C-alpha cells in the first residue's frame, strides 16, 4: 500500500505553501536545498509545520485543493492545533 502526504511548509515570516507527495522526507529535503524552483525557493519556505497521511492519491489531491482554498487564518489554526510552536517536523522525520 502506498502512502501519500498533504503537507504545509512555512517560512520564518509564516509564508505558507501546501503540497502533496508520496515521499515526504525526500520532497521536504528538496525544498530545503532549494532544488524545487518557484514560490518556496523565492520566499525561503522550507519548514515542515504540518502534514497528513492517506493511502489514496485521489483523497490526498482533494485535501490539498481543499486546504489551498481555505482562508489563511484557518490554515494557521490547523497548524497551531497540531504544532503550536511551529516546530520544523522534518527533524522528527529524519531520525
């Protein structure tokens, strides 16, 4: 069974990025070394602050779309409910 992740990255200024992947450790690592060009590179958005897992790619993509349409304050509430310190969760994945 495959695992898919919907994830949120943040910068120190709390700019946000939402994405989906089947390899969270690799994808966040790519963001950290600026391998993925665009919004995350430009605004230094590379701290994993939230993620969800699912076994279904369709539900992962739907959840990503849903979160992208949320108001910023709802996204922040979701992060702070699960990660009140805005800790970089990548460090825990990388153990």
